[in-house]
C-alpha cells in the first residue's frame, strides 16, 4: 500500500522556520522524483519545489528561492522541505508528491502551514 505522510506543519510567526517531512512507503522511493506543492482555498495547487530521484537536481518556485530548501534521504524514504524566513503568503496546505516520469504519481494528505503574528 502506497503511503506519503507529511508532518511538521504548524503555526509560526513571520520570519520563522519550519521543516516539513514526507515519509514514503509502498513503492521504490529512490526511483521517484519528489516535489512539494501548496494550496490555499479557492486557488489551484502550485508547485513549490522539486528534486530529482537521485537528489542531484532541484528546482524552486521563484518566490521561495533562497528561503526554502528541498532535500531527500533515500536510505530512509523521506523528503524534506526546510522553510526559512516564512511570510504570511506562505500560508497554505503543503502536499508532497512522488512521480516516476510516467503516468504514476502519488500524493500525501497534506499538512497545514500558517504564518501569522
């Protein structure tokens, strides 16, 4: 059974940091590219950051570049999103996704991140 379980969300003040984790099981994690997406009510889900299966390439949404870092631990089937200098506009539900380059993709259930004073 495929599972992606996000954790690490919460309430943080502007300028603060959070580290999201996404624990994967039920598929060969090391062969899947991973990405983080976010969604606010009434808007489409957007790509925040992505990382190649072997971790050698990453890409970021322009507004988070320099503040967020995506990384992965293939030995422990986990992908991370380190978020620094958080802003109110980063408030959203954050989802991780696994993609193998073909039609197969998996999504987690999401974790809420709220940036507010």
